[in-house]
């Protein structure tokens, strides 16, 4: 990469050596594949959308001409149709939680024996760790206890003898 300053606009630009003298051109598209892609988009997206909108408009026009039911009945039916996808989506977590509850029930039936064995094993590990810790610190505790008892005996002896400076 090379950085250079243009005197006209006084802004530094960074360009690649290969692009030093070339202009950047937009990518060229294959016209055959581009036409096929646009045709596919039209047939798979726009055409069904337009036909669906026209179909709904025709059905609404025909129903409005015959006045099959009162507007309140149409509003109720529309509300039901609008709520159906919401209810389907809301049903998914309920089914998921029901499945999890069933699996938890199966797990609760099968866990007590392995859990009891694991608890016993961990209790044994804890007992052995406490025992190993006690063995490891015993020499230090015995030494500190001996030194503390010796210091106390010396203080008591000093209190009884009561050394005085005769200087």
C-alpha cells in the first residue's frame, strides 16, 4: 500500500499498487444469468404476492356485494384468523415445557441411586482430604504447641524467680 497526498484536495488516500493508475469499475454481470435471476424473482416473489392481493380483493368485493353477514361477524372472524398464528406460536413453548417436565420426571425416577452413590463417594473423598490435611499440618502444630508451652513455662519461671537487675 502507498499513501500519498493529492495537492488538489489535500486529503491523504491509501491505494493498492495495482490500483494506482486504474479506476475502479463496478463488477460486470452476466446478462443471461442476471435475466434468469430477475425472472425467477418475479415468478417466485412478486407474482404470488400480486395474485394473493388480487384474490383477497376479489373475495372481499364479492362478499361485500352479497352482504353475507353483519360487519361484526366479519370482524369476529377476522380476529380469529389473526389470532390463529399467534396461538400456534404460543403453543410451541407450552409443548416444550411439557416435554421438559416429562423428561424431568423420568430423570427424577432414575437419579436417586446414582446420586446416592456419588454422594457417598464425595463424602469419602472429603474424609480422606481432611485426614491428609491433618497429617500434613500435624508436625507444624506439634512444633508450634511445643514452642508455645516452652515460652509459657519460661514466663512462669521468670515470674516466680523474678529476676532483678542489680546494676
